[in-house]
């Protein structure tokens, strides 16, 4: 049961101009910021700010947003549910949501949820039939099914979120043309799952580590674009059940980097620019294994352009024609101290290593002798 239903305030009567303005702002008029301290339904447009954490919430849905043009700002506070350990097939009425955004009568638009931590629910933040919204800078932990879920929701931006300890860190179902940028997902079954005919989604600069599988695209999820993502330390890197997805400039370092059916594109055209491992060209992906035997870790790059001289054949229908390689300039770093025996910030250089996995590979022999760092 959801408590404390919020509606936009109304002011009646005739008052002096400046007094009317003040009352309108306090009552939820244009520009007002409405404080909240308990679970509630938000049914009118406006900006709502959570002023304290809500712990051990007994409500099946803590924040229920049924209006378009809403900003819900958690301001760093936490919504803590009490019922995350659910089983597959549990009755719908006992599922719990930290934030649920939906209106059965109409599609919602322009709804933002930001700066919130949600834990111990079955779904942390759930958008259903929401368009042109955003989910930004949230932390989702120990939510049984998923941290963030989009259902039948298009053209949304998911940016700067961290999702862990769920079945799916981020789940998209029947949802297209969404942007997932600078998110992190770790310690989930699937870091990001794109399912059920979800197409045209753009995944860029996400970090997916220590999940059972980093990324899953299945059930006719086609024509998605994945670039500049770090997918490491997962038993499975990417699992593909769709076709015509474009996958390039990603860093793969997993026990098994890929498993797939369908035809997909694994590189863009060779283009000048700093790629994901610091090389001078964009092309395909960097293919590594934790034991140092990955294709990109051992390929020949005779012209030292950061592109392997041979393509990487994943299978007969999936070929990375421009796999990335370390260049010699990436792997050899020398810097000498000044007369004071120190290397100052102005002398700092970038050392390319397997920093995503937190290890040095055999190609990155770095020796530090009597180092002293000073501002």
C-alpha cells in the first residue's frame, strides 16, 4: 500500500501579487521543489526531493510516479525494501519496487530519477511505457530481479548508474533507442541484458565486470550499437542471440569472451582517434584472456598502427576484421627524475596495461626503482 499521495497544490482567493507568487511556489506551482520523507505516489508534474532515507519500507512500491514531467531527486538518500529474496514465479502482489514509473492509462514522458540508492527490492527502478526520460547517478544493490529495468520504454538515457548483486544489473525488454552510457554493473548474473525485440539501443563506455555474463542480447534484439565498453573478469563476456548488432572498440578480457548465434558486425572503419587501449586508430575490439593468450595480446602488428595484421575469426559469420593490438609505444615507458630525485606531475606519462582487470600482462613489463612521487 502506498502512503502520502501528492497532488499539485491549488491556491484560491484574491491576494496581492507578490503574496500570490509566494503561496504558489510553496504549494507546488511553477519552479517549486517539493520535499518528501516517506513512500508516496507522485501524480502531478514537478520536482520532488527526498529529504531522508526510507529504511525497511513495508510498501510494495515506495515511490510510485504516475505523471509525466517529473524529476525525483534522491539527493544521495536510500530506499531500503524488506523483500528482495523472491523466487521465480512469485505472485505479482508481493513484488517490491523502489521506484515504479508507469501509468496504465497513458505513456509517460520526461521523467527523471536521479541521485538515489535502492536496495533490497525485487526491482530497484522500473520504467514501464516511459519515453524520453532519464535515470542518472543512482546506485542499485541487492535487488533480486534487477537494479534498473525498462519495459516497453524508448528514447531514455541511463547514465552514471551502478548496479550490483541482482539477476540483471540493467534490463531492457521491448525497449528501443535508449542510451546506456557510463554505467557500471558488477556481481550480477547478467551485467546488462537486452531482450525481447529491443533494438537501436546504444551502449557506450559502460564497465561490466565480475558478473556471470557481462552483456546479453537475446530474443530478437537486433541492430544495437555497443562501443567503448569494458567487459572484463566475467566467465562469459558477451552472449548474442540477435543479429545485425555493431560491436567495436570494446575491451574484452573474460574466461570466454563470446557466445553467439546470428550475424553481427565487430568493427567500424579504420578511423584516426584514441581507441579504448590508447592506440591511434578505431577499428575492432581488443581481445584478451586473463592468462595472456588472447588474440590481441599476441597478434602481429608489423606497422605498429595498433591494429592486428590479421582478422580475428570468431566464427564463420562473425569476424573482427580490425582487432586492436598493443603498440610498442604503449608498452614501453621511460621517465627520469630531475636533479631533486623526483618525477613531478609535469613528467607524468600514461602507461597502458591491463588496468581494467587490475593486473599487468606479460607485455607490460614495468620496473619501478626508488620511486618517489611528489606534487
